[in-house]
C-alpha cells in the first residue's frame, strides 16, 4: 500500500447539515461497528497478518464497516507486539529487559499501517484507541503464574521499575495528569502513531480506553487536552485531521446502551440526546447514561 492513494475526502466527518450524523466521501455515512477484545489486534499471536485479514474480511463480508480496537495495551503481555524497544539496562517487573521510551519498535507501527491500509481496501473504518487505561485499574488483575502474562499497572510501560528513562507513574491519577512527566512521553507516542498512520483516511482516533470510567473528570480533561494535541499535530504535518473521541464523538462509556437494553429503550435514550450537537451513537459495551 502507498500513502499517496488515499484522499482526504474519505475521512469521516461530522455531517455539515446535521451534527448527529456522519459524512464520508460526500454522502451520509452510517457506521455499523464491532470490536472483539479491545486488544485483539495487539495480543500475543503467532500470525498477526492472518488474524487481522481474517477479521476485516469477515466484517466486510457481513457489511460491518466499523471496527474499534486499541493501538497498545500499555504493557507487554506474553510476546505481544509493543511500540517500544526493550534494550535495558536492567530488568522490568516481568523479568525481561526494561523499556526505552525513546526507542520505538518500528515493526509495531508498520504493522498498524498494514492493518489500517487493509481495512481501507475493504471499506472498514477503524476507531483506534491510542492508549489504554483499563490495565491501570489494578496492580495485577490477572495472573496465570507466569509474570510475563500478568496484567496491571505493575507492568505498565510508564511504571518506574519498567523503563530506563526515569518516568515513574505509580497511580492512575498520575497517569492522566498533564503536569506529570509522563504526559510528554504519551504525546510522543501519539505523534509517532500519527506520523505513521495520519495519511490514512479510514481512522477515527480515540485518546484512551476507559480513562473516564476510572478517573472521572480528570480522565476526561486529560483526554480533551490530548484531543486538541492530536488535531494540532495533524495540521502541523499537513494531513487532514480526523475526528477524535471524546471531543468530537461521545466515548462508549457515555453513550446509551448496554448488554441488557431493549431496542426501544436505546431509541428513547438516543432521542433524549438529540439536543446535543454530537453524533447519536449507541454502544452495548458499557454504561447507560441517559
């Protein structure tokens, strides 16, 4: 794939005549979305290419044109693909060499370019959650007696014991604090993702998965600052800005719908949102917030 084949008109936008809808390629666009486990495309796999092609082909075959997934889960789980190199010196909490937050793993970014390019060829838009907060809600939330497969803030890239750069996040509150040194590291990771993927039109950026759920107003404020950073950075490198969640579109935890809602209930809740100048979206992953 080449970045030169993609036109800016293909970028999803808020409909100019109705802020509750989307426009793409000059016509009203109705996303019908799906996502597997949020980290499915970055999980520990023997064959990443077969997985993403099979998934995207299946979506396209069933006329599902929207996929939500996360760019990185914030730690290495098993041998999962990650955005940073691990040269050390010294070992991280999982017993392997520490991360160097100044050295990106280019293979991770190249992989994501292939994923999004393939999705574009199949007319699928990808909502890319750039950062994850879910794994920060506990020190260790899952353990299989294998520390390379445990999950939590203890193993986060930005936890002090895990990197060689002096970045030390000890709590979820620090993780979403724009005055903390980690904020600059987060921005550099986002900038690298935009440098690699920003020319592709079939993206809607999401700042983070579930930061609002676990950090409330502070999590939302942090995401809004990064939303503006994303747009400013895209403009600075000359690519067409993409929509950003939660500034332009509600995130999933603040949209109507959960696993137990009947269609009529969701319809009523969407109607109650009509006064909001944002797209009307339902999501069955999280929380009903009328």
